[in-house]
């Protein structure tokens, strides 16, 4: 199992090696420089020594870890849009409307009975406990805010597990590409968040494993009526590495660069100008119509994806990752792509792609042969359209069916 955290540790060790060599170059005593090195090593938090710190974002990372590993495609997490780890309940599609109404009624009741919590109904009392458990103290302003921010998030355990399995096709080549462009190796795991390593198409017409729109492709990938290089995982990985390195060079930190991959560089430059370079501060204080749920959570989704990948056996048991594939040819622009349920890229929304393709969300009990018969096609077509290595499908998977 590859340990992506080694890259940051290596940089620390390299710095230590320099300190061992430096005394003979500058005439300083080695023991004095070693004391300086030791002070730096222990005084700076580990998170500050990595390209991807999580300080101040722990609760958000924990929420996405649960989305990726605990809740499946049939689970709708009813939670707060901003305080994402404030989970009120878990519903299904059939019960979501009633559950949301019950949560809002409970929040109103807590507001009405703010000074007498002992008088709360059982339902409202459990909601109040969830609020307190999230480290929040109920008050009239807070409850009004919570009432406006009740949100649902679907679990993606099955899809995320499938993404880990599919990552074996590309991960080693993606890591080499990142290294070639001076981008941290961990970024090779970003498709776990974006596409689950499928040639996916989002509601904003972002396409491919690396989810480029036509706008973000400009200057990086060829997109025409005949050829769409967004569907070439290797070429799009190189484009992603170049784009992310460019974001980093302008914004000065990887948390901001990763967020810019979703929100756009211009938006992050405005956020940085108003609130500084600390991403948790930006999330807490920056308000823009485009800096919504998807943008403010994108970096913490990435952190959670890294953690789950590195500890995948703890969550999913032993997984057999797919073998690396030969470099694929560039697919025609009319080639199909799997629909993805990810929120749109905030700064690059476009009209949906060609309506000639249709998608279907797999349910429990579905089989590839059954779906082929249902939609009047062949198993071979379904496997080709969805880049499936075998006949296995899972509940929550989105398949192109024609």
C-alpha cells in the first residue's frame, strides 16, 4: 500500500540532511545547527509540515469520511449545509420529505422553548442534542440560521469503493505525471472525489476522469466535434497537473489550489484578497453566490478521500485493485460518459451535453444482463459505454444505457 504521507516526511528528512552538510560549508558548529533542526521539527505541527493541512477542518473531513464509508446510495443524510457534521437524521428517498419537515419543526420548537429545554418533545430534544454534539450552543440567531440550512447529502459508499478498485488502472501513471509537474503525489487521488476514476459527465457538462469543462479545457486539451481529449485519462491527467500547478503558483498554497480546481482561480483570488490565505477562515467568512456547498467542501472531500484510500482495508476489507491499463486512445467527441452525481463546478457551469445518451441509477437486485434486456441493448454495449472490466455492478452506480 502506497503511503502518500511519505512525500512530506521526505522533505523534512531532506532538510535535516542539508543541516548535516551545512556546517562544513558555512563554518558553524554542527551541534548548534542540530539544535535548530530539533527545535523546528518538534515545534511545528505535523499538519503544518505537509502540503495538505487539516487544521480547523477536522469535523468536515470526518463528515465526508462517513459519506464515503458509512452511508450508501439509498441513504440521504439530513444535516446542516454549513456545519456539515451536524447530522439530524438519515432518511431514504421515500421518507426524506417527512424527515426534513420533522427536523424543521424540531428546530422551531427548540427556538420557541429556548429557556425551557426540559419541555421539548422527544424529537426536538434529540435534535438539540445533535446541535450540542456538534459544538454549537442553541440561540435564536443560530437556530434561524440552522432552519435555513437544512440540507441532504446522499451516501456514496458503493461508488467510492468502486472508485478505489478502479484506481488501480491509473494511479501509478497519474502519480508519475504529478511528479513530472512538481505536484504532490496525493493529487493522483483527486479523481476519487471527481469521478470515481470513471469517464463521468456531471450536470455542468464536466467530462472525464478529471472532470474538465469546455471552459477549463482551453489551453490544456483539444475539444472538438471530432475529438474530446477530456475522455483520455492520461492526457487529462497531464492537463490537471498543469492546471493545479498553475493554481498553486498564483495562490501560494495547495488547499487554495485544490479548491480552485472546483471554484475557479479568480474566485479564490477574490476570497484570498478579502480573508487571507487560510482556507478554514475563507470557509467561515467568505460569502459569494458561487462559493457554495460544493466549493467549500471540495478540499475536505479530497482530504477524506486520501485518508479512506490509505486505510481502505479498515473500511472495506481486502480489495483487489484493477490492473493498470495500456494508455487509451483519444475517444471521439460523441463518445458516451457515465453521469455523475457530483455538484457542478461552480465557476464553469455549462449546458448539458448531447441528449442522445441516457443514464440509469443501479438499484439493488439489478444485473447487467437484466439492464441490457430492459433497455434493448447488449451486455457488451453496456460494458463498453461504461468502461466496465466485468459484469459486476452495484447499487447507486450510474450507467449509460443508450
